[in-house]
């Protein structure tokens, strides 16, 4: 990620790890992770509005690659916080719950297969339609407003990249939760800051899921 956004991204990851390392209940840690993500996406937007994009290619890069990598953490924490609360208060069989939660990603991929294939295979022929503010549509406005609060700083598909990345994170998170239950004596990566085998921080672990 190019400067100056790379510095903001590192600060976002650092603060998420601080939240997740706090000695408080897990539900509160995830709520704090959400508000931290909200803060840093706001900082990102302020920087983008202040600096501008300089060109169409710069604007496309921002909405295709930069903004979604900040905003995906916000959506992940929304999904994960609800799941953690539910599994702690309502679920009798946690293994069945996490197995069902893993299926959310496959349903998401099936629903948006055309776009995900376009993005994953590195195509760019529809980038002007998908990632310029001038071509943003009403449907994207609905999805952007779910997590965004800055009118005019959106494109037709940056919300979909954000959601795709968040679902990939959540799939990996749910898979590790299920593995912890099925293999309770096996050291798992999902232990966040307590992970010893790879020494990945929680944010690094989440980010690694988006690369799979």
C-alpha cells in the first residue's frame, strides 16, 4: 500500500492488536475493535478528501484496493461481534454454530461470483464503471451507508470488495473457532496474541485470511 495510506494502515493494525490484547471480556474486545476500525476509516477518508486522487487511475486504486482494506475490518467486527455474543448466550452446540457460520462465505461467493471472479483474476476492463465516484449507483449508496458516513466518497463496488474481504476474514475466524472445539489440545493460530507457533498478531492473522 502506497504512502501516505500505508502509515495509517499500520496504525490501524497496531490499535486493533492493542484492543484484542486488553484484559476484558471477549465481547468487549471485539466491540472496541469495531470502534477502532471506525475511527481509522474516518481518518482515511479525511486524508483522501484533503489530498484528492490526482487522476482517474489514482481514484480507481483508492476505491479498488485501499479503502476496502481499511473498511473490511469494520464489517468483520460487526459480523464477529454478533456471532460471539450469540455463541456465548444462545448456542447450545457451538461446533454446529461455527460450522454453519463458515457457510456464509460460500453463499456470499455464489451470490457475487461474477464480480469476485473479476477481482480475483486481476481484470480491469470494468474498473471505471466499478471504482470511480462519477459512476457510483443508488444500489451502492445503500450498502455504503451501512458502514460509511461520508457522502460522495464511494464507488459502485468498493463496498463489495470490503464485504468480500470481511467474509474471507470471518470464514477463517469461524474455521479456527471450530478447530479449537474439535481439537482442543492442538495449538491453533486463532489464539490471537497468545499464538506462539507463528507469532502472528490478531490483525496479522485476520489479514492472512484475505490472502487465502
